[in-house]
C-alpha cells in the first residue's frame, strides 16, 4: 500500500512555499506518479493557478511602481473616473509587453477596459475602452 505524502495541493504548499521554485520542482518530480497527478489535479481544481498568477502580477505592479514611479491601480481609477491619463509611449509599451505572457483574465483587474491612443511619437493617451 502506497503512503500518501500530501493529501492535496494546500498541504503541499503549506510545507513547500518557503522553498525555491527549483526545490519545489524537485519535490514534485520525486513524488510517485499517482500522487503527483493528484497534486496537479488539486492545484488546477482548487483555483491555485489563479492565486499564483495574481501574486506574480501583483509583484510586477509593485516593481513598476517602485522602479518607474507609475501606480497602475491609481491610473486605472483615474481612467474609470473619466479623467484623461497621458503616459510616455515607451513606458506604456513596456507595461503592455510585460503583461503579455499572462492570459487576459489574469490581468483584467489591472488592464481590462483600458485602451490606448497614440498622441504623438512620445505620448500615449489611456482611455476607457468600453
């Protein structure tokens, strides 16, 4: 009889969250195949992917605010309050590109409903798109 090491992803994460990604991958890859499949199924069904993506996006948002001085949540509030927001074209391109690897549903809370219009070679106007 095979002993279960982790009953679900929540228990795995309780123990593995302090490890590096590489260390977590080692643990996961060394589990018996059935337990690894059960853990992956629990991850997908338990909404853990959404949480992981949201945390990663939040880190990017914080990094943009710290390094560039651009508060995306504040910009979003201004746009949805009907105010015009102008941003350097290169900054908006950088921000748009950094979020491309994520699916729209993961970035919707930060970029959803925001459109952009190029004003000139250096400036972009951010507007409500719906």
